[in-house]
C-alpha cells in the first residue's frame, strides 16, 4: 500500500482557531479555507516533498487515489477530518504520528507537538512562519510576499512528520496491528455514527446552569472563611471530603514528601473537573477561578456541534473524538475537551447521544474484566473457577464478609460492598480508600449512601487479602522482584505474558508500559519507588504495578475484539472496557451474537482466562446502559 504524508495549512485568526473551537466546528465553519497542503508522495522515496495550492487541492485529491492509500499526519484528528468533511475522502488507512508518539514517547516528553517530537528524535527544527500569517488568507499571504516561506514551512512539517513515522514505526518497532487499531479509533470521529438530541441538550444545559449557580453560591459561603477556605489546601481538602471526594495527592518535587495535588496543572486536580458529583465540580471550579463547570462547558460544546450543518446538508451528527494512547496503560481517552468516555451514568448527556432512524445503539461491556485478569494473572484459581462457572462472585465475597447468604435481589447494599471489594481490592487498596469508594460510589450507583465505619473497611480489606492470598502475594513479588528489574538490577522477571526489562514492561501487543527514571527516595512511610511519566513524578508499588498491567491487558483484549468486530460493523465509540455500536435494526440480533462471541474469545496468550460480556440496547446511549 502506498504511503503519503499530508500537512494542511488553513486560515485562522484570533477568534476563528482551534484554540477557541473544537475541530468539528472549525472544519465546518464557512470561514474555513485550505491555503495549501504539503505532500510527501510515494514515501519512502527520493522524490522531493511538494505542496498543492488550496485552490487546486480538489482536483489533486480526486486523482491521488487516497482511498487506496495509507495517509499519515501529525494530529490526524484534524487533518483527516478536513480530508473527509471538506473533500469527501477517507483513506484506506489513517495513521497519526501524534498518537504513535504518545504511545512510545509520552513517558518522557511532557509535550508531543510536531516540534517537540522532531527535536527529541533529532530530525530537524520546525519553522515559525505560521505565526506571521495569522488573519491572512491565501491571497493576502501571496500579496505580502510570504507565500514561498509559508510553503517551505509546511513542506518542512511534512518532512518532520515523515521522519517521525520512519523512526517510530518503520525502524522503532511500533506494532503494525496497532496501526489498524488507531485507524479504527480515528474513524469514530471521522465517520460519525451517532446523532445528538438538541432538545435534551438544551434542557440539560438550563438545569446544569441553575444547579451550578446554587452550588457555587454555597461553595463561596462554606464556613466562616468563605473564599479563603477554598484557597487553603487543608480546608479545601476537608471540603472535598465533606462531599464524598478523597483529595488527590502527589510527591512534592521540592520536599520529596506527599502533598495535596491542588495546582491548576496537576492532572489529578484537573480530573476532578470531570467528577460525577456536581458538588465536586463546583468546588474545583470555584478554587480554580472558573465561571463554569466542565459539565456546563461540555454541554455547551455538544449543543453547538448539534447545530452544525454537514456536507449533504445533514445536521445533528456527533463525531466521537478519542485519543489513542491517552493513558499510561495505553487506554484511550477523550479529546476536543469533550471527553465522551466520561459521560455521567444515568445523566442526560448519555441520553442525548441517539441512534439515527432505523438504527439502535448497542453496547457490549467486558464483564468484570479487570477482576478476572487479576485472578488469572495471580494464580488465584478458586476465584478463576468461580468466574468460569458463572457464579455471582460479588455476592459470594459479601456472604463471607457479613456471615450470611447474600443475594443480588434481596441484599443490594451488601452485594454492592462485595462488588466494590472484588473490583478494587486486588490492587492493594487500603481501608481508608475502600471506605471512601464504597460511600461515594454507592450514592452514584445505588442512589443512597452506604455508611461504612473505618474499622469495618479495614476488616473487609484484611478478609480479602486472606481469602485471596495468591493475589496479595503477587503484590509482594512485584514489589521485591519485579520493580527492581524495572530499575535495572540486571535480573529477569515476568508475569503471565508480560516480560520485564529496564524501564519497561513488554506487553503481548508489542507495546510497552514505561517506568522512566525509576528510583527510590524517602517518603512518608520510609523508602519508596518513584518514576516519571510525561514530566510528572508518580509512586510505584506492587499493587499499583499490578493495576497498570491489568488495565493494559484489558485494553488489549477489548480493542483486539473491536478490531475483529470491525470486519462486520464499524466501531462507534469506546469507553474503557465497553464498545458502542450504532446498528441497523434489521441486523440487531446478528450483531448481538457477533459482539458477544468476540468479547468472550480468549486471547492466545491467555487460553485459560474466562471472559464474559453483557449487551445493552436502546434508542440512546443512556437507554442502552
């Protein structure tokens, strides 16, 4: 297959830019203008890079046969959208060097722009001519005598992108199968499957604003200190605890001690903007000085997208932008400041994502996949057997805890506690965190808070560790044998299909989990292992390492299943261990059978791992859950 590098240069100004708009708003705006596009055709070859004037691009692209080619760009979630929505062309294979860089270099580069990645790889220097043409269209650039320098700037970008592709994919060992997965993920945005319900979004936005104003007023008046309480770390931490949120922490670069992660740049603090509890969002917004919560701004963006006019005069289409390699464990994450992977359960945003006429939304969720992998990987054979036999493991564990037979229908609170234990305690969670998780998640999932005394939480934790001793023993093995190998002690270590080496865990997919600059330093509880990821310091211990490995393996299983299903029906959206499809009504039963069969299929590297899945269907994403 022929490989072509593309780099679009488009008109922008201070108001009309990707800094102010989502890519879908930008690309479909009447002000859009393709000024030029740099092309490295037939690459790799000795042919020189060239450019196509935007005025001539429509003719060029019709003759270029991109539908039969692999097309590469740095930030394909922009360039491929332009190609598809402005010119009606979807390449046979879409490759994003930004996503590839994120998966292979994100552990040591805080920024993954074309400039940053090219500099790191020693490929050359990115120009800055783009800053000289702000607010200028094609004719203005030519009139100002900047055309040649702008074209050279764009062609240099294409050369740098080609160099990144060559270094990371052709020479750097990026798995070829992952290119197909990346292409599948890009198509969720570039070929939208879903519609948005404007009425539901409008109603929800009004409700969110009213609730926000009420909560914001309360937040500013909490306690005698008012606003000062929000800015005091200790007092703000207590306010978060009062609304059921455990404050995030980090390792201080200055002191080496654990401290609250409340800086505006701390990922853990930023993540609280997406907390499912609106009260937490309001507190975080007030602390950060924001005038709106994430729920409000996201609803506003979705409403704007729902009002766009697409090619063919279509309206209401909803692209699903997903970030390949968005997490350390290679899970996907959300993009375009929409984070469609974190729509609140039971909320109106899920119900606003609807199927087109004569279609149904289908979800397929990998049931308890992380808990199953934990049991299998650690050799906890009795738990593996329970999963394989279809037993209700949540009720079984809860029965041990409470000393009487727990049933799903008659003991929902007890079973929920058992569920929380099975799903979380395998990662060395302590009593305080378990207590917080039970109390917070019970409100979100059951609609009522389960009060759990701290002593009871510690009792449950210890019972889990005794009952599933092979799991707790694995934490110790990873701590004493696995982590030192990652730190470079020269020994060997493996667990299941994962092989340890200095600085990384090699996964069966060919990708790696990276632990850069892993070393020991003094902490609150003595010496601890820490590493850096994307410029941030993180703690590492046995249970955390097991969690990373399990999440990475779950991602491999889920996305490999999605890739097999792609031959029958295109993926519409992915949310961690769940796949979402928009299915023609006359194929619904056929697709149900296919997705269940593929999600239950055991990988070659885990033939004894029992897998299960659950299907949901409905006219909206919310109804299908």
